[in-house]
């Protein structure tokens, strides 16, 4: 018998654990351990956030991308994809619909689209900020220069999501094409944080070649970096990528990691991700029961949504969509939670 109870309690109390113990929590497929982790993580989340779950409206602004990440379905080499790029009017229309539904955070996510220039992003952010000054604007547009991040921040963006994907440089190289590096990713994250963004980072669980030691390094990196937001979801294959035939990440391991991250970062904003909801019908609710406190329904124009195909069968309907907010509401109620419509700025809890 492993002393799971003692270790989980230690993790909750100290917000950290020795690396070899973390490794065992990450790799051990044990129902009793999972219940202990989820219960502890959930009670920490409830202490700080009650039974509220924040919602963020996700607007996928472009599926053009100059990069060729081996896992990602919108990589430039994928010729089988209908490409789209939203213009300013379309993005503002998504926000208008979202605002009337009650959203007070908009997340603009996209591929690294050279034609959505810094001028364009600045103009759109500034327009959203002027029209809806009570809303938070989150960007997730990939790697940019410090100057670009500064311009977007001055225009009114206050949050940025950029997963580090994996802390190990060699593993990073095995997931990304030449020209992309772990070090540049970390440079971006340091820039974002020092500019003053509420910064989000995170990983895919079960990406090809990932080991338990990589995951422990990821946990320890996140602990040192202290992001305000942490995104974690299973790797899911996309048929038109080099990883088409790789297995999907493991649901239970993803949930264990989510709970560990909650215990290490009691106040962090941790979404129950679309990838989790895609992997399993109960993915979203299980994420919340494992300590997540955010969901990000899709606000993109419904006719274009299926083209933002990061992986196969990506969920974008029902409770995963802005139109399905009532469905999300009842799903949350069925597990004793409710939507919190607040901006949920880090630090104002
Ligand atoms: N261009 C932006 C947005 C990328 S998409 C950026 O680089 O940050 C957002 C996240 O989706 C990525 O960070 C990655 O972790 C995740 N993702 C991409 N492809 C995926 C796949 N096949 N399975 C699971 N998650 C994936």
C-alpha cells in the first residue's frame, strides 16, 4: 500500500511534493488515489470559488497558421482544410452575441496568421475594449515579439494564453518543426508576464514521446512560473498530421494532473477543456469535479467552427457552444455547480 492519503494531504498543505512522489501520482492508475486527489482538489477549488464556474467566450479568429506543429490539424501543410480568417466586423459580431448571452470575457484564439497583422489585432482589441469596457480580453495568438505583446496590452488585452506544451527541449523539438524552440516559448511567457498580462500556460497530456519525467518537469516549471491560468487537456490525433496514428492521451491521467495542478495552485483559473470534453462525454463534468473552475464555450460563427480543427471530432456543439449555454447550465447544476458570469480576474476572488 502506498501512503496516498498522506501524500495528497502533504501536497494540499505544502502545495508541492518531492519529484519522485509527484511522478508516482502522475503515473499510478489507482482508483483510490484518484478519488483522494479529486476530492482534495475539488474542496480547494470550492473554498476559493464556491460552486461557481467561470465562462469565457472563445472566438477562433483564424485557422491560417505559418507553423507546422506535428500535432495540430491547422498546421500550414494541411491542404485539406477550408481556411478562414474573421474580419473586424465578424469578430465584433461574435462579441455582441456573446455579450448579450452574458459573457464578460472574450478569448481571441487563432493560428499564427501573418495576415492578421499587429495593426489588425491592435485595432480589434481596441474596438472591443471601447465598446465593452466591462469585459476582459484574452488573446491566444501564439508566439510574437515583445513589442507586439506590448501593443496588444496597451490596446486593452489583459490576459494571454500560450501553453508551453512541454518543458523538455528535446521533447519540444520532437513535437515542433525546426525553427520553433522551447526557449523561444519560454521567452514569450516571460515577456507576457513582465508586461503585466495575466498569463496562462499548460500542456497536452499524452503527446507522442511524453514520459512521466517530462510531466513532472512540466509541473515543476508551472510551479516556478506561477501562471494565473493553466490549460491542460489530452492530446488527440488529427488525421492530416504526422501524429495521425498516435494514441490519444489518457482521461484519468489528465484528471490526476488537473487535480495536482489545483492543489499546487489553489487560486489558478483552470479550464475543463474542449479536448477533455471531446475525449469523453463526461469529460467536462469530470474536469470540474477534479478541480477545474472555468469552461470556454465556442462563440465562433457556427458555419466556420468545424474548420478550426486542431484535432479530429473537436466538440463545438451543445454545452461546448455559446448557443448551448442552457445545456451547460443544467450540466453544471446536475453536479452541484452553476455558471459564474463574473470576469473572474485573478486576485479579485
Ligand atoms: N496558435 C496558438 C493557439 C494554438 S491552439 C498558440 O500557439 O498558442 C491552442 C492549444 O490547443 C495548443 O496550445 C495545444 O496545446 C492545443 N492543441 C493543438 N493541437 C492539439 C491536439 N492535436 N490535441 C490536443 N490539443 C491540441
